[in-house]
C-alpha cells in the first residue's frame, strides 16, 4: 500500500468540476432541459470515477479518513454552490460527506480483495460499476 | 517537504473559481436564452397568443402558482405541486374560457422509469388538454403506471392553473402529498 497522497480528493474536485461545468453550459444553451439532481447516485458515480482514476494513476493508497472526508464534503458542497445549482445547500454537504466516506471505504475493501488476483487492473472498472449498481438498488429501497 | 494537503485544497479552490467565473460569464447568455425559450414555449402552449406580459398575483392565496403570463386569449401559468421526490413544476396554457390549451413539465426530480415519465409521456399529458379544472386521476385521467403520486401531483398543478383563471377553489381537493 502506498503512502497517502490525497490524490483522490484532487481527482474528485476535477471530475465534479467537469461535470458541473457541463451542467452550466447545458443550462445556458438548453435552459428547459431537466438535468439530474446531484443526488446520492450522482455523488456515488462521481466518487467512483475519481477512485478508479486514482487507482490507475498511483495504485491503492493509505487513507486519512477524517481529513479526506472533510475535503470530500467541501468538494461536493462548495463546488455545487460555486456552480450556482438551485438544489445546492446543506443537503449536498451532508450527502457528499456520507457518500464519499462510504463509497471510498467500500471501494477500498473491494480493491484489497482484487490485490491477490493477477488481472486486477481490468477488474477495477467492473468492480466500481457493480458498486454503482448496488447503490442504485439500495436507493430503490427508499 | 511539500505538504500533501496543499494540492487537493488548491484543486478545490481553482475549480470553484473556474465554475463561479464560468457561471458569471455565461449568465447574460443564459438569461437571454431562457427568455427566448420561454416565449417559444408559451406561444406553443397558448395558440393564438404571440405576446405575453407577466402579471402580478397574490402568492398568499395562490400558493401553487409561481408565475403568471397574460396573452391575448388566455394565460400561461407556472404552477407547482409536491410529487414523490420534490416539487413538480409545470407551464400550463389556459384559455380565457378556462380550458387547458397546452402543458409541459418544466422541472421535476421524480423516480427514473416511473414518475419521471411524466416529462415525456405524451398520451398521459394529452389527457389534460381541454379539461376545465375537473381533471381527476381515476376518473378522466389515467395515472402513469407505478407513479400514482406523481400523476396526482401533475393533476393538482394543472387544476391549480385552471383555478387561477376561473377563480375556482381547489383547496378542498388538495392533500399534502401529490394532490
């Protein structure tokens, strides 16, 4: 396991920022298109993209859970506020914090198991996808 | 040694500044496009009218109404009702005689594959055309499959828009959840 470089938080900011920028441009030129909310599913998808990118760039890393969760919270809440999304607010901060911490923990647990296989490089993407599907099923219970 | 916290914090700040700047730079264009799209939509919702003027209304007594535009032969009303997963907002064209001439779902966050079908399900939305505030799920409106709450919310929003024009009282039929 490599030393913690906080890379996932940098990647999370970039991935979420890119998504929000697409949303801003979309709302500017197609104002009446209904865009998906930055809900649990969207937050999970964005977190998973950042985690997969981190894995391919620098492998599995140690975590500083407290600091990284705080940064994840600030990323989701702060960036959606900066983008001026109408549903941004306290909810986005809370959802962002819970989703980032839970998804990172679950993804890291899966990656630990993958470490023992030989084709782990290819297995990371389907693992993340299955985790996303599991989240959708979980949300469907409510 | 470089502090490992600097890079992610810097990334968050830079991305936030870029987003804020991008939004500010595009806000003028966005407002212009909203105006153009709204006029185009209102012309389609209320055939026969070409100019629309915003009209003042009493928000206290018309809690379901968000905005009102008066055309030559009727009104286009932005009305809202609580669905399954938040407010559903509609633009409803209502003639001076109190008949629905057109409607479109403006915003919603209903369940994908169920209530969200109200966005695009033409047969469902077409049921409200020419109704006069008497639309009722189970009577003259068939609900979307698996989305009764969303269907009732759309019905409530449409009836509220008609009631604004006719002056009818819809408070007795209103419930907390989806009409």
